[in-house]
């Protein structure tokens, strides 16, 4: 992956090349490697869910080589407290994200760009703002918390609606937490990442990381395809 210096001018081509290399690395993983990584990532995320006990959280249905595996929504739903909501994204024609509740196996429908989405009522693009835990996809995240997605800007728009104190977590493969990514002003950071080998890691500079930029992830309350993500 190319190296970048903080403050250097970033071009769309720099991001595109970085995506190409990251996707090639993911495609090189064998099926057993992907399955093992998915299990480790899910286990760490489930521990976080059980600790935070969010009343509303968001996640997504991993596709292809994305970490977490297609079973992710079902295992999250089983770990949530009674009456808690799990929201999954619904891609709008303008590539923004609407949200709908997920109620269990078999309630996903095929959507464009190889995605699967919940079939329930749409709750609007601002539904994510009330989530206490937000789980997002990424191709890579750097130490500042800045994430690289697929290029559609969907999650940058969604994360812009999330309060800074909300716990936001990106799921990655090993080697995808990097020192520095090419970033532009519209790119939105996350607070933490989960990798198979490193587990949950809070990032310096991530959203809601506190005055010093670090600190443990804690609850806010007590209580792909190219062109997407």
C-alpha cells in the first residue's frame, strides 16, 4: 500500500489505488482464513455488545470478503437485550443510507450492488443518530480513526449524523489498521476497530475518544461492492 504523509494533498486517484490494493489483499484470503477471521471478529464484537447493552445499535450484512461473515446480524440480534433494536442499512438511490429494523433470519431481501437489506419499514436517514453503538464496514482505518470505504460516501454521510460521543466501531481484517490513509475533509472517523488478532482497539483521534484522544470505549448512556460503503 502506498505511504502518505500527514497534510499531503490527497487526490481521488490516491484513494482509488489504495482501495485496489486493499481489495486485492482481501481477495487473496482463503475461505478458511476468512471464516476464522469472521469468528474472531464476531466474538470480540459480541463481548462489546454484552458489555454496553445498547438499546439501539446499527450494523450491516457483510458481503464477499468483508469481516464478520453473513451471520453477523443474527448473532448480534441474539446478543442484544430484550426490546433492543438492531438497525441495518438500506441503500438509497443517492447512495445515502436509510435504516430498517432487523427481526431475525429470513427477513433480508436481495438489493442492488450485491447487498442484502431488511424488508421492514424504513425509519429514515436520521435513525442512526439515536444508536448507542454503530458498527460500520471499512477497507482500512488509520491511527487517527479515519476510515477508507468503497468510494460511495454512504457511511461518511451516515457518520456525520452520529453524535461524537457514540461508540463507533469498524470491522477489519488483520493488516488493515494502518498508520495513515489518504483522507479528505468529508471523511468521518470512527472511535475503534476490531481485528481478528488485535481484538477491540480504541483509536487516538477517533470520535468520542475524550479530550486526550484516547481512552477506553464506553457506552454513551447507562442504559461490498465498489461505489458503496
